[in-house]
């Protein structure tokens, strides 16, 4: 913390010499840096908030196949973010549409949607950190709704390893609602950890690899572990496209998936 005396000394020195250039903002300075700020296509969340008076639209499609033959597709994976103030954003989540085919039975309907917010409390040249709060309402179709609100609190942290490489982690705590294996529904709490590494081959192209998990997937237990990787490419400074491949393992099933999407700053 700067003392009052040191503040006076620094002010006098600044008057006698040119001011140093401001430290670079990994989140993009006056304008949102899409590669640093986008949440998609990773499972974890970015520690960068959308800049004030800007919005960021994240849309995509994912298709998963499980080892029991079940196919599922989710779109448009809508996550819309609005910069409300410096380091603060409001979010709109979904609603998303699910098409699922298992054992020859086709089911389709909307998933639950909700709202959220991010507060970026740390912004340094090499480090960023934020808190995300998501509140999902039980608004989906009868087949796919959780049946009760789902609340998630995320701690997000990003660190620049070099001018072209970085590491990021999200540690989430989620209060959810689901059925046990014998059909009883109740609330449960789980941890949602993830870590991702990124590297840029040039200013427009970024590759990533991510590991993520969930400590409980239902009230009576269950775990999930997943890996994914992909590429992000900037078509224009305000338009990103991406593609991903991933695999998941739970206590009851294995699956693999692919997806693609866009990030747009209108």
C-alpha cells in the first residue's frame, strides 16, 4: 500500500519526468480481448469480465455419444454477457435445446435457463482473478429440468506463462437438485474443478487443452472426469470461431463429444 508521503514523492517525480506506459491489460484494455475473455469452448470460466458498455455473445453446438449408444445434441449453448461497470458484468444463460436418442427413443426439449454475474477483483499484467455467480431457474421441459434452482459460485484465475502461453483454473461450488439411482429427488453439493493450458501460434490462433471434473453428479454419489482440447481462431477482432473434442467418464458411463461455436462482440 502506498503511504501519503510516498504518494507526494511519486507525484513530484512524475511532474519532472515522462509518465511510464500503463501496464498491459490481459483482458484487452479499452476493448474486450475475445481470446482472453471468452468462456467457451472450455468448461472453466475466464477470469476476464466484459468491458463496460460492451456485450459478448457466445453460441455453439455440441454432440455427445455415450458407450451405451445414447446420442445427445445441445444448441445454441447461449451465454450472453454485458459489461455493466469496470470489472463487472451481467450474464444471461440459455435457454438451450436438447435432442437425445437413447435405446431408439427420441426425446427433445429445453434445458433450464438463468442469469449470472462476474466480478473481476484482480487485474495485473500477468494475473487475473474473478468470481462468477450463476443462478439457474427450473424453466426447462419436464424431461430435462433439474426441478429446482441450481446455484454455482466459481473462483476463476488466469496466469500468463509467457507472451503466447497461459494457464487458467476455475474452482466451482454448486448446489444442485437431482434424483438418486432409486428415484428419490433431493439437493446436493459438489465441487467443479478445471484447469486449462493455452498457447497461441500467432495473434489470431489459440490452442487449448483442459482437464475438468465434478465430485458428485447426484445426491447418492457419482463422479465425473473429463478432458477436452480445441482451437480458437479470430476471423476479425470482434468475431471468434472455435472447435473442440472431448471425452468424459462417470461412474456409470463413458462418452466422447465434439462441438463448435462462435464468440461475437457486436
